[in-house]
């Protein structure tokens, strides 16, 4: 028996953004590796790339992510 059941039919109300096709899909049409989601609404899925860019920027500028670099620079002085 498989640990995870693979769904072959989309579930109404689940929205995904497909990275491969660059479009919004209702239900899982493409493999997990090629999509973001699920999102509660189509509008949220349409904004998936913008949301990802915003989160990446937040993480890149978060000082907690750069502690090792700051320590390395202090050790060199």
C-alpha cells in the first residue's frame, strides 16, 4: 500500500500556479515540482510569483539569515 495516494483529478476550490506553463490551475494538474499552492482563491494563485518575490526579498534582507557572515567578518578583524 502506498504511503501517499496520488490524486489524478483536481479538487474544486484548490488553486495552483504552474511554473512550467505559467498559468493558474484549479486542482493539481501538473506535478508538485512544477507548481506553487494550494491557494484558497484564484486571485491568490495569480499573485504567486509576486508573493514569492516579496518573500525572497524579506529573507534576503533578514539580519537573522546573515549572522554567520557577520561573525566571520568580526573574526577577521
